[in-house]
C-alpha cells in the first residue's frame, strides 16, 4: 500500500511511535452492486479506503481514492458512519490508529481496474453475493447500502 509523503515525513521524525490519522472508506454503489478492490498487501476484498491528505476535504478524498485505486469516477453522496479503528501495527513496526469516515458514493463512470498497484483486482459485486471479507468492511458496506436507516441489508 502506498504511504503518503506526509506520513513518511512524519515517520522520519517519530519513528514507529503511534500516529493518529484520518481515513476514508468509499462505498461506491451502482444499482444493486458495490465496487470492491482486492488489496495487494493482504489479499482482502474491501471497499476503497485511503488516508486523507492534510487540508483535504474528506468527501474529496473519498472520490480521489476511488479514481486512484480503481479508475472509477464516483461522487460522495452521504456521510454514513464515523468510527475509530482499533490500533494497527504494520510489519515494519509502525503503529497507527485511524478515524475512519465512511461515505456512500454513487457511480459516475469508468470500468474497475486496479489502477495504482495498491490492489490486484477491482470489480463490481452484487450486494447479495459479496466475497468473504472482515466484519468491519461488511459493516461499512451495510451502513452505506442502508443509507443510515438501519439494518435492512443483511449478510
């Protein structure tokens, strides 16, 4: 996964110390399908995720990440969930924790393709036939598919 330059700069100063970061999850919906990417670092299927750049609006970050990672143009429509992710320790010892801002996004154009090397696959999946994924990622998709109205979407 590509690490933003500002994070690399901070890491030069703080080493592996815990770093608080803001991130986005972009759940892109097209009719009854959701855009998923398969991460190159873990092999997991997820919606598009990424780190917000300093000064960047979260909705703009969600749209940017979708274009960078999956070569799809999407529009952030609604904020559906804000959560704190448990601390993460990366293989190199770096420690981070994320404020994750989840957006429901609508599809505008493009054919999914793993555009930037962070993913090995990008594809549309029917909401009723998702590949295996973590409970946390499934919950983000459910929040977006339900439009913040409750648990109509079930695993």
